[in-house]
C-alpha cells in the first residue's frame, strides 16, 4: 500500500492551486469575451505556438498513455512506441497539408468541413458519430484508467470518489473555455513531463538495484535489454504453429510490419488531422503559429515512450524476476495496466506527490479537451443549426457549458463499475480498437474531400458508413464467415479461443474498400464537384524554421527505428 507523507500532500496541493489559480487569472483577464463563441470554443488568435503544442500533448497524453500504454509496454514492449513515433511523422503531414486546407476555407469544426465540402447530411451524421465516440469511448476510458491508477497508487482509496473528483476538476477547467484549457495545459505538460521522467528514473534504478548494479539508470536500461531482448523489438514476429499464446496476443495487438501498411497511419492521420479534439487547438491561430505549434507537439511526441512506456517494460522485467508481485496485483487481481502504479509505489516522499500531480494533470487535461470538443460540436453543429438558429453568442456559450457538464456526468455514470468493460482488454487497446471502427471511413472521407475534386456527397456518406460496417465485419465476423485464413488476412485464436484478425489490419482493409467505393460512386458524378476546394500550391509552402523542425523530427524517428528495428 502506498502511503503519502505530508510533503506529498503539500506538493499535490501546490499543483492544484497553481493550475486552478492560473486558469482563473486567464479567465478573468478576458471575462468580457466570455460571450464570444469563437473565443470560448477556439481561443481565437490568443494561443501561441508553444501553448498550442503543449495543449496538444497535454490533451493527448492521458491515462490511456500513462496507464494503458505502460500496460502495453509490460505486455509487448518497445513495439507500442510505434504509436508515438509514427504520430510525429503524421503531425508533419497534418501541419503541411491538412491545416492549410482548413485555414484557407475558414473551417472551425470538423462537421463544418463536411458541410462545406459535401452536404448537411454528412455533417450531421459525423457530428452524432463524434459525440457518441467521445463520450462512450474516450471520456469513459480516460476516467476508468485514471481512477484505477490513482486508486492503486493511493492504496485502495474509493474508486467512485476518485472518478467524481476528476470529473469536477475537469469541469472547472473546461468551463473557462479553450483559452483557459490551452494555457493551463502548458503547466500540465511541464508537470506530467517532470513527474513522468522522475518515474522513469526510479523504474530504471529499481531494475539496476535488483540486478545488483547500484542506482544506475544506464545500467538499469542495459540490464532490461539483456534480460528481455524481445521487449526491445519494434516488430513482433508473425505467429507460427509453435508460437505461444503470449506471442499470438502480442501480434494481435501489434501485427509486425503489416501495421505500417494499414492501421498505424489510419489511426494517426485520423486522430491528429480529422479530430475536433485535436485540430481545435490550431484552428483559431494563424497558419504559421498553428504549424509551428503542431510540429512542436510532434517533437515532444518523440519523448513520450520514455515517459509512458519504459516504466511498463521495467515493471515487466522486475515482475518476471520475482519483484512487484503484490504491486502488480493489488487486491489479488493481476492486470498489466497496473504496471505504472506499481512503479509509482516505490517513489520517495515528495516525488509521490509530484507523480500523482503528473498523473492527475494528464487525466484532467484530456478530460477537459474532450469535453470542450463535445461542447463545440454540439453547440455549433447541432444546437445552432437545428435547434435554435437565432441563438445569441451568450446563449451558445451557455449551451456549451451545459453540454460540458452533461457529457461529463454521462461518462461518469457509464464508467461506474466499468459498465462498458473497459478494463477487460487493456485500456489502450480498448481505445485504439473501438476508435478504429470509425477511423477508416472518416479518414477516407477527409482525404478524398480535400485532395480529389471529383468526390461527391453521396460517396462521402457511403465511405463513412461502409468504413464503419466493414470495420465491424472484419473485427467481429470475418473469420466465422470466410474462415481463419484468406488472401485478405490471417486470423489467430485469442486467449478466449475465438479467431481474431489484428484490429490494425482490419482498419487497413476497411479503409481500402471504403476508398474504392467512394471512387466508384464519384465517377458517376461531375468531373469536378462544385463544392470541391480550390488548391493553391503556395499554401503548402513552409518557412525555413518550420522546415528545420520537420527535418530534425524525421531524422530522429529514422534513427530510433534503425536502433530498435
């Protein structure tokens, strides 16, 4: 059981007071703008590049990374870093090609993009899709994983009370609008990076001490690589008839080289480029500021595996060698997602409070960002268009605040006692798999809508719905219908004995077929859709400083893959 000292409580209280106080100060500085929807939802023109980049990372790095990705680090090792390093490249693509398209066409929400490029029907369908996805998958999983980690870290505190407190804290931050979220996220990122790096340091020293090498970080890292070399491979091997169930489970989660031709790019390009929750930070700034902020976030993504993955691998090595037995199974129930909190329990006094603050910062920042996006989509794309077309600016801001509170309460009720079964498959995998039901159709619709002038509204709706239905089919029914092996895929028996296709491969095929259907349907339409966006090559031009960031990021990612291939 983790016991907090007085200094831990003081450190955590200081964090809470600083974040809440700074947020309130930002809010009071521009109280008169509280009635402006673009200021409340987008912080129009007021976020700097470093605030945009920090906010992107703070909103992205949440319980799903600290707990879920650390749990995946325990299970599969270094391969899970692909999500972070491919994200760095995806952010370059978004900054260079996606954001200029949004800026040139005055886009502030993703459903607005669909309305301008396609039609009202497509925009409404996607607005409803996103609202359900954000509440049922994202808010619930963040709440569940965050509360589970804090509960384990605190030695068995009240799970429901922790979730409620997280909800309340996030609501307080979110009600101040995007400007408050953006600038408080700068503090949140600093806290989570410092606390996260401290946890990684302790994890590596625990390993080195366990092997009798003294408190040496580098020695601990080398000992991990020597003890568990397969946990430092970027490519899980394709299973054979002799493979263990453990190896099959790893491949189902991260299917080797195949995932780089399928789901990895779909996951990242959809998340970073077609997601209100993320793009919202950049849509209110000018193009250069938005681009620089996004690329800054991409550079920070390179550090994330050190913060969120290495503690999981360290926990695996220690557990494998007879340590952390009790910490990995608090209450007698083992779960890989306990890896991060197991390491936290060994932190010295003061650092426990800082790490708890880092974990809380990650959870609250993501909850606040998601809730703000829910409010933005509901208010601007549903309430204003269909329920009250004459709503004033003040009324819309008020409706947005109500939407924030309602969405958080719904997530809290659904997460109570793990109603959706989030804890079963591992939190990070749960989010990636079920978000992946929507991602192929959405990405197909956005890519063709931006860069192929012939794409029609009917094709967009078909792509969206077929992408979703195909994802469900490949994930749930394909092996039973066509058998465990075809030219499209190879299915493997999971731990429950059911044949399963790796979900990242399912996403790839769903995307390919959705694009094919969209292209075929669009060929029956006009050669150039009247709603197609004009593309000016000049808008894709990047400044020298931005180009330098791009080159550095690509070189670092390349070097990392060469090292751990």
